[in-house]
């Protein structure tokens, strides 16, 4: 009887993934599909929702959701309207840019009821920028400037001689440029191009260029603040971009004492903010980014380590939901 009840509980436990359009995903790098397939393997029900199919009907978050019957070779059923409060867990897995549409998505998902577990908290996704978040621990980061001012960026370049410019709200190495100071001032053109959009100047992240990037940019996958796997990403010859999407190669790696200390320091904050999944990026033992929107690289970690990190992630998700269900039941009984 107990086993029958456990099977029934598993089969009714529903996980909703809020995703980008399927045609934009790269199966070779997509972590979400690994998590879906592992949940399906364990008898859980997995559903897919694209952000444009989300709605708030009075106070209820609703969406056109599809059942995912296979994530290995993505197979989904015809979408139907569903109340998002009927799910055990919601995982927002949209990639940046974090734009107005992304902000509005988080505002709608604020209407999820407390019994729905969020991986990660939509409040955290809204409140923290991946490139700014490390600056809460400035002792661990390279010199950084975030502004819309060409004059400040020029002075920053003069001070550090070589810098990188990053769009504040993008990912995967898109829009990153390296700027080298020169006496003739030619570097100013790169700054102007990086700042300009169709409408007005945008905020740009400038960081001192770290020569050690040629030796790799280390992605450490954090699960509730604990490292569960890592991979070192080496830029392709002639490049300074260590992103997998930019052609970087992958190799095994390990944590240094300083990197372990940094992770131990930031872990309580991640847990307190509901940041269950995160990708911490290290160059030359500096924390350069904390990816929280849709942290990836699990496939690459598995390839270089021989692990199946998605199993540990799903273990932890199920334990979290079980504990939450138990506590909610205890409170209701009390």
C-alpha cells in the first residue's frame, strides 16, 4: 500500500519549465532538457510554457502549457490552458536579455501561491543582475565600473590599460568587446559603440582585463550554495572569450582554496534569497559573474568529470519539495 501511494504521489507531482522557444535552444549545451529528462525518468510530470503564452487572469497566473513526454528528442503535447498554481514547482529558464518582457514575466509569477516551489525565486531573478551581483563581495571581484558615461569609461581604460566591456543584460559572450588604451584615442570608438543603442546610451559593465583568461574561465555549478561540478572553459586560439557558445573548449578542473572560500562566503546569501541554482564564474580566482537566470554547462561538466550532475540537482529539488510539503502540512495541522 505504501509503495502504491508513493508511486501515485510521484505521478501527480508536476514540474513547469518556463522556456525560450524550442527552436532557439542548443541541445548540446541546454541544461533544462537534462533536468526535464531526469524528472521524467523518475516518474514526474513535466510541462513546458513559453513566456509569451503566460497570462494573469484577475489574480491567477495562467499559461498555455504542453506536457513533455520526452526531452531527449523533445516531444510535447498540444498546449492547453492551465493554472500555474496547480504545479508543485516552477523553474524559470529563460535566457537573458533581462528586458521589460522578462520583468513583466516575474511580476506575473509573483502571483504564484506559497505552496509552489520556485527554482530560482522569481523575486531573486528580478532583484539581482548576474554581472552586478558579485559586487556585493567587492574583495573577490576584479576592478569593475558600471555606467553610461563615456568619460568615466575612458578614465577607467586609461587606469587599467586593457578592459572588457559587457552588456549588462545579456549572456553567452554576446556583445563583449576588449578595449586597449592608446595615446591617439582610437579606443574611444569602441566605447562609443558599446554604449550606444537605438534610443539612448545604455549601462555597460567594464572590468579590468585579466590576462589569465587565456588559461580559462571556470564555471562552478552551485546547488543551494554548494558546488556540485565545475568545468574550465578555454578560449579558442586568438580569442579572449571563454564562453562555450563562442567556441571555447572544456577541460576538467578543481577549486582553489580561494575559490572555495569565496563560495563558502556567498552561499548563505544565495540560500537566503532563494537562489537554488547558480553558476559562479572565476577567472584568475576572481569572481566575475554569478549566473542565476538559467545557469548552464551541466552537460560540459558531465563530459569532463564523468558525473551526472542533473541527478544531484533533481535529488535536491525533490527533497526541497518534500520538506516544504511536510512543513506546510504540519503548519496546517497546527
